[in-house]
């Protein structure tokens, strides 16, 4: 099973593709989607949608996993993240790919074993779990990979 994990953001959206075969996980690729900094929100959303579509067409994931937005006192931040989630969900749904969402706390618990883990701890554990030669250099990409790992661990646990 191939999972596309996504860490949504209006400035940087992280992504990571992870394969699961025979209860082993393998890193395929990861990185960041960086919309033009001076673009308005509509253009940023279009950019993210287009890039997610390219990833789906190129890597053909079986599932998409999105890190759920956090709660914030800033309503504008919550609305913008919800819009980014929406375009990611639309891209996956248009490609007939199931979408799953997990809260950051669930993801950190699954990957690090501690719901309040730091970005650095998540990056480190992603590298350890996937036996990577060098750690993921972007915490956005590491969070996306961690989301994929979280879902794949749950899937494997349910199958046993």
C-alpha cells in the first residue's frame, strides 16, 4: 500500500510518500510545496491543488492522509488551513483515493510515543522508522511522513 501523507499549510505544505509491504515501511519521496509568497490565497490554493495532483498522478498513492488542523484563537488561521485541507481532499477525491485525517497528537503518539513531541523528535523518529540514511531536512515533510506512518501502523495493527 502506498500512502501520501500531507502536512497542510498556506506558506509550506509538506508531503511524504511511504510504501508498506509485508509490514515493512519504505520512504519513497518527500518534500515541500511552496506557493509563491506574494500570491493571494486563491492562487496559493490553486498551486497546492496542482502540486498535489502532480504527486497523485506521478506516484499513484492508494490513500491520502492529512494532518488535521490544530485549534487556534486566530480564526483566520483556522479558516485558511481548512481551505488548504479542502483542496487536498478535492484532489484525492477527484482521483478516487480515500482520505484519512489524524490530529497532530495522534500522529506524534504513533511515531514518537509522546503526544507533545517536538518537531526535531518527529524528524528523528521518522528517519529511524524508515531506516533513512539521512534525516528528512524539513519538519513539514517529516510531519507529512509521520501522518502516513501513523495510518499505516494502524492499518497493520488492525490486520493482525
